[in-house]
C-alpha cells in the first residue's frame, strides 16, 4: 500500500486510533490478516463452495468478534469505513484491471446486450425496488424516512457486486457468461452511482415529463462523456509512449506512466463529476489494445502482473474491510430495540433484490435473443438463470452509498437510518456468503464443462495463467482473418450487425488507429524497441 497511503488513511480519519503506536499496531494486524487471506485462499483454491471473497469476509468477521471481546464490546474494527478510501484507492485498480485483462472481442460482441442489461436493466431494477420499498416500508413505521430515502434505497440495492463476480466467474471457463455478467456489473455500478448522485439533487416535489427527460439526457451525457474520457486518456498514453519510446532509457518510467495515466483517468472523471468507473474501465481496454504493445518486453510482464496484483490486494482488502465493519456496535445498538423489524426489513430487501433482478434479466434476454440469428449466440434459459443468480450479490458499492445517505462521517444516531445501515450490511453479508458460495455449484449443475468450453481469442494482455509472449501466430491469424473477402452490403449489416461493425472497425483500426497509436504488429522499428529484437531474430 505504501507509506503515502498509510499517511492518507491517518489524515482521512480512517484509522480508529489516534496514537501513532496504536496506528502502527492496527496496520500490522491488518497486513497480517491480508497475508492470512492469501494463504487460506490458496489452500481453498479447489474448493467448490468457498472463494477468496468469502474467506476474507469470514476472517474479517472473526477478527471483529475477537476485537469486540478484547475491548469488552466497545469496538469491533481496526479501520472505520470511509467512502473516500473505497472510491479513491480501492475501486480504481479493480475496475481498471478488469478492463485491462478482459477479452475484448467477447466483450464488444455482446456490447449491446451488456449495455441493455447494465443501463436499462438497472433502471428497471431501480424502479422495482423503489416502488416495493415505498409500498411496504412506508407502512412499517421505520422512522423519519421519506420518498427520497426510498428512491435512494432503490439505487443502493440496484448496484451489483462486480468484484465478487470476478471471484466466482472465470472468462476462460465461461467466456459468454463472464462478459455478460461482469460487463453488465461495470455498467450497472456506474448507472447506480449516477442514479444515486442525481437523486440527491432531484426535486421530488416538482416531477414532470420535462424533468424526467432532462434526467435521462443527463444520464446519457454522463455515460458517453465518461466513456470518451477513458478512451482519450488511453489513446494519449499510447501516443506518448509510442512517440517518445521511454523504455529505451528506463522501463520504470513507462510502467509508472501507464499506472499514473490510468489513475489520472479515474480522478479526472471524478473531478468533472463523471463516472470514474466507466472511465477507468474503458481506459484499461484501450491501454491493453494499444499502449501495452508499445512498451518493452520487460514492461509488459511488469504491468500485467502489477495491475493484477494491485487489483487482487484491493479486492482482498475490501472484503476484509467490510467483514470487520459489519460488527460496528454503534449502529446495531440503535437498531437493537427492534431486532425483529431489522430482520424483517433485511428479508424484504433481499426479496426485492431477487424480484428486481428477475424483472429485467428474463425479459431483456428474450428481447436480445430476438436480434440473434444463430442459436449459438442466443442466451439459453439455463444461462439466464446463472446470469440472474450471479448478479444477486451486493457488495461495497451498496455499503458505500448507504453510508453516504444514512450516516454522517460513518456515524448515525437516527433510528431509521441505523436500521437501514444494519439491513444493508445484513443483505451484503448474506448475499455474498450464500449466493456467492452457491454460484460455482450452480454453474456446474446447469452448465456442464462440455458445454462451457468454447473457442475464444486470447486476451490482450493474455491471462495470468498463460504465457505472455508467444510467436506472432495471433497477429498472423488476425491479419489472415482481416483479409477474408466479405460482402459489404446493407443486407449483411442488417443480418449480422455485430460481425459487420467488427469487420469495418478492424479495417479502420489497421488503416488509421494502429499506425498512429501503435498496437500489435504496428509498432515501428526503433533502436532498443521490442521490434528491434524481432528484426534481428529474423535475420
């Protein structure tokens, strides 16, 4: 994490103790717990029920219990949940690495379906949960909650846990499901955060058609602007590294430049009030397509493993963090006078999450299948059930939004707000533990290995489980496939829009983008560059 992050944690008030010695003890204990999570995760690698996210949550909960006992019920955590820590330090490396490692061909082949699920589906889930909360909770005398709070609940519980999805789905085993569920999760998180932020400034007393249209227009603007900012930052990094070829003097500089520009894209989006999640995700995709091929061989190895390692540590940190904070006694004490009501509200929220997700997965899958000609491209009923189930998990995004709405600096003394916080924590723990543990067995039951294994192109950069640099067979295959003669007619565009768009994109990419920004097979010869080695090897 580095001393800079530690000092920032202290400055943000994240560390629960004010003394330097206690802070050092807390940091040592937390790092030791991270190491324990990694070791246990390795030992349970082949377990069909437990994944690393569940392991970190369980260790966090057990640690919280131990701290509660040693402090005689006064405190349960080493760290206090901070939205700044989550959104500024933990989330960016996770989302960026997902875009950096994703199989781009599979992702963009299903881009329309992903956007349909992530944007339209999230809106359907938001309205379903919000209307259910208004109809049920308004009769339960929870506290001083108004319509704005119920709409915020809809946005909070519409946010799926894309981080946990990474733990239970693998793009090499189930590429279609991975691209759909994770791609939808990224767009879903961005949509939920945009919805939540918009509701904070939404005048609920003067809702009319003009206001709704303005709201939808603002959402489309944020979506497109965030995407374009990520693409621009990625292209800028590719152009700078290609033109200057920093690696001939120092590989450390080009690696640092890639990391810093990736982080800069996220912070620029936050500075401009855009969606940092979407921006850094598409920045990762563009960097893997152009920038990564412009750096030296050693830098490719370094960046691939560095991004994956940072993402892995952030994920483990996150689940451990949530597990310990779940036992914060202050919030449970304010809700302890009505435990039955808290359990009832948590159960209702879980039911609304189930219904809200089913309300868009199955209808939108049906609509998506209508546009697919080939049966192999259609989403089967079994796959729809897995997509529905894998998206039921709620995680740190929901907790961060709930804390933003119902607490002040992590604390609350209002009965209704305390109940909503404890209910959110209960839903997150239950969904992550139960739904997360049952996802792998469900996939094995509904989608046997024989039907899961499909041919797909190697990701770029390649998966951590495959060799990084091979011969240029992949490039040769791409060149050969680009030379295939295809009819360029309107009927082809209407009958196979995805394939036709991809074909013309490849022509545009090879003719203009790669010569300008670099990429596989288009890096010009430069002394000390990766191409110099291949030129000498061919002589």
